[in-house]
């Protein structure tokens, strides 16, 4: 599983091993930023299926905190917050 960005340090042998791993029927999962990785390695483009092309969308949203006691969202306060 890759959740990566940029030209991460992999040797040629490691790159070949990754490709052989996938070619042998095992899995590869590229999550979100994995498409922002290895722009100079053509085989990676074939593996991942495309490259990151920016975040052209921006939109304001309203977050309504349903349970301010929940520590995961407590920092958002007890009111609608625009982020």
C-alpha cells in the first residue's frame, strides 16, 4: 500500500521487486497521494493508472458537531463551523 508523494527512495531492484510482486498476482493499493509519486518512473504510471493533477476545487462547508463530548470532534466547538 502506498500513501506517498514525490520520488521516494527505492532502488532499481526494489522497483523491479514491486512490479514482479504485482505481476505475480499479489495486490497493490495506491491511496490518495500515491498518484503524486514517481513521475519519472514510467512503469509506476502504468501500475497506478494516472498522475495527480492538482486540487482545482475549493468549496466552503459547514460542519455541525452533533456530539461535542466526542473527543474526535470536541475541538470543533458546539456550533456550526465554516472550514
